[in-house]
């Protein structure tokens, strides 16, 4: 995230819907980048808790828009 007046950038583990404020200037921070899963993942979703679920086979985290688990390659149950 970036503070518009100073261009100071920080990395935060942000929650969607929350507003983050710069500690020095008090202004609202702009989102300038999101962490995305590395290739060769098929997922287009940012790596964030609300987009993840547990594989029913190996119990590892996987993005909700994937059908096959990126860890064990098995077909996961449909998202409830
Ligand atoms: Zn798995």
C-alpha cells in the first residue's frame, strides 16, 4: 500500500473491506499491489484467507477457484 502524499509504501497483511491509514500522515493508504499465487497455479485469486479452503485429501490450503489440489493433484470436493 502507498501513502499518496509521500509515496511511502508499506506491506501489510490486509483484510478486504478494511481501510488502512498511514501512521505518519494519517491519510488513507492506496492499494498498489496484491500478492497472487505463483505460476503454474491456475488460480486468479489473491492469496488471502477468504479465497482459501482446505483440501479434503491432504488438508493443505488451496484457492477456492481450483478444482484440483495444487499439493496432491487430487480432485477436491465442490466448495460448499
Ligand atoms: Zn490435496
